[in-house]
């Protein structure tokens, strides 16, 4: 996996902020056209196999981006932070953070979130939203650290700081400057 240097991270962040502003003001690039046929069924009507495939597609996109940005709220103030780890464990898409961090406190108070990630090409991005749920299972924490050994310097599976959270009621919007938006649920 390619490491992102500080300049690349700043460019990704700036692009993500620009995309978020465009989304919040309902401005779309001229090439982006809303396709009414991209409407999504509710997760209740999707098969487990389809939900799993959609989740795997979201995960693959996030991995390709290397870094993604999670938006949370604190009262009426939004906060956006870079993250770099997501994993599918036992059929759930997880992220990891520390319980002492403000981002975790915001997630615990309001589990609703949005992720935005931009591919290195700069022409494709994803927006993921849903609700984050904390999972204190030791087995999940252990698996997350085994898959991401660089995190072992910050967390121990059995410490009181590690927080692994999974997405429920997840939906993702795959966007591109060169094609129609596609929506999936997982």
C-alpha cells in the first residue's frame, strides 16, 4: 500500500472539503447528472448477499483511497477528521479510534456520520453515511489490530481506550465527474 505524504494528504483534504461544500450547497459539476434510476431500495428489501457485496465494494473503494474523512457533529458544529483504517469483520464494516478522543465522544453522543473519500485520480469519490455503533467485543478488537499491526503502538485489544465501531443502516454514493452517481445500501 502506497503511503501518502503530508502534501498529498493536504490536497486530499482540500478536495474533500470542496466536495462537501458542493454537496451541502447542492451545486454539482456540469458533468454530474442525477440519475433517477439510481434510487436505492431499503436495506430491508436487499438480500444478505447483496448487502455483503455492497459493503465489500465500499470497503475496496476506501482502501484504494488510503485515507478518508469522517464528519461528526458536536452540538451544531460539524467536525471532519482523516481516518485510514476500515475493515470488514464478521459481516460488519468497522472503523477504529480512541475513546479518549473527541471524535469518539461525538460519535457516542450522536452515531450519525458521513465519510467522504477521494480516489488518487481526483475524479471519483464516495460518500458513506449511516450510524456508528460501538462494539466492545475483544475478538473484534483483536482482529482489527491483527489486520493493522501499525496500530498496536497506540492500542491494546484489552485496554479501555480502543473503540471499534461498525456501520448500521449504511448507504454509499459513488460519484464521478465523468459518469452518473450510483447509490448502494448495506
